[in-house]
């Protein structure tokens, strides 16, 4: 089964090919092949396009968010679109959000406790410590290096 059995809907200004480059390694790593068929992933603009400071390190970034429905077999990823390009931190965030939502499709429900644990994890969440953010940046270094240009 080809990865293209997944439908990508791009409602943002970013290049669809570049969004596929973010998706491809995460789908292969996080999702069982039998769950690929019929999956619809929609990238939409994030409502608030403001960059805000992140805790003590002072780096300004605009975070991504997402929603997955294992019943409908759909994922929605909200991405900042106002800027000419995303920072490395924002690209790492995008990869982590995609991985988090793919986990929901793969594993179905997990309950509130599982969701809270995922949100605090380095791989699937938003780490609160500088060490955690550095660990996440190392885990998704490939994403920070990917191009993400406007179409």
C-alpha cells in the first residue's frame, strides 16, 4: 500500500510537497500500514498568527495544534501561515503535533490520563523544560532541516 493512499488536504499557503515531506517519515514510523487507507489529513491556517515568547529562553514562536478523530479517520493540523517561513522551533513543533495526532489514529482512545502523559512527553507533547525542548529538537532535527516554503 502506497503512502499516497492517505489524502492530504492543504488549505494553507505552504507547499503541499513540503507538507508531504513532514508527513512521510512520521506516517511510516507512527502508523500501522492498515490504518493508512482512507486517512484524511487536513492542514488549515492557525487562527491566531501571533508569535509569543516561550518561557525563560525568550524564543518567539507560533505553535501548531491538531485534532484527530479515530472514528472518522481524519486529522486536522493547524499551522501558522502569516510568516514568510517557519522557525526551526516551529517546524519541530509541527512534527511533534503530527506524531501526536497519528498516535491517536493508530491507538484509538487512551483516556484523559494517557492524553496528559502524551502532552508532557518529549516525543508527542510540549516539554516545559529547556532540557526537554532540546531533547525534542534533537529527536525532530530532520524536521527543522526540511524546507517549508509558500506555494
